[in-house]
């Protein structure tokens, strides 16, 4: 099957994988939960690629359940991608990277930088990038920025028939992030996926593997302090090690932002 045909054949199946990760696929993929194709809470089925491109999964209520911490954030500033303009540091506690940081990332410019860019994903082609408010009521843009709100961001890359997706949900507290992670795990296990043993990333993580339109897909869900993130790969033989390598890069970028630094981590050497 050619590249285009294969991509269309996997459009619905990959919605299952994306939909159970983080409660939101803001790159436009439609969420479908379970092997039987039953719709997950706040999501609807995606019968076609065009429908999937326009649909948005709703975020679980946990994302807005807690109030935003009032403490000052890290003092270092990041640099907005391509503009050279300073990005406000994240609000919330500073928290050392890798130490279950309580820093919150509630600025869309910061979240946009957390998502890997073309430099970080050398050899891959970026297809879609988007940051929304957690309820998907607003797509954040330069003219309509989103600050002080929980956010959901995603970016998709391709290399031939291979596809890698990165998703980030920023929560207002660590407890809210823990609740979101539990919901994500529960949703994932209710679908046609199995947990696989992979070294832990971030504050806590779990990897999953499942059948997607004739090939195995891999998903890794991570909590890094107040952020719940996920990486999915599909389109070729299942490669758990590669998916973990992508997830490790994403966690590093999150930790950099939580420390008030410009996220610039890349894949590095194999």
C-alpha cells in the first residue's frame, strides 16, 4: 500500500491511541476509545480523515479542578521561537528539574516552545502544531494569546510512513496532574493496548503497545510535575526504544521550561 493509502487506512485506528493519551489530541485527531470503537468521554468517532482534522477531544474535568498557585515562578526567561522576544517565566513554584517540579506552564508561548521543533526532530517533517486552552474553547495565537490558563499543545512529525506525535497538557497543580495521569492510564488500559516495561521517565510514566491498522503502535504517557505529556509512534514495526527516546527528549524540554530556561533539548546521539 502506498504512503497516502496507508496514512488514510490508519487515520481511524490511530485515533484510538491518540484519544486515550492526555485526554486531548489538539493536533486535530479524533479520539476513539476501546477496541470496539466506543466513544471515550468528551470524544467522538472519526469516520474520515477530514472529520478527524476538524474534531477536538474535550479535556477531562480534572484539568480545571484546582486553583492556580499564587507563588512566584522561576526567574530565568525563555526565548520565543523565531521571534527573539522574551517569554515570561512559568508561574508557580520553581522546583528543580527532575524533582517533581511544582512550576506550572500556563503561557502558550512557553508551551509552544516545549513541543519539539524541526531542529530537535532532525530528519523528520513537521506537519501540524497547535496550542489550545485545555477546554479547546480558544486556539492560542500571536494575536489571541492564552496566559494563566491550563493548556493543551500538540505537534506531529512524519518520516516516510512513520508518524510521531507529541502532546502536552499543562495542569494548575501536581495533584491535578496526578489525577489526569490516573484517568489517562485507566482509559488506555480499557482499549486494545497492553502495558510494556520501560524505564521510568519524569515523575512517573508508563508505556503501552497496541495494534493499529496492521502494525503495532507505541504510546508513552509521562507526568513531569504539573505537566502530563505523551508520545505516540506508528506506521512501521513497533519500536519501543525509539518512542522512549522521543519521550525522554520531551520530558527534558518540559523540565527546562519548568526551570525557566528555553527548551532546546533534541534527540541527541542514538
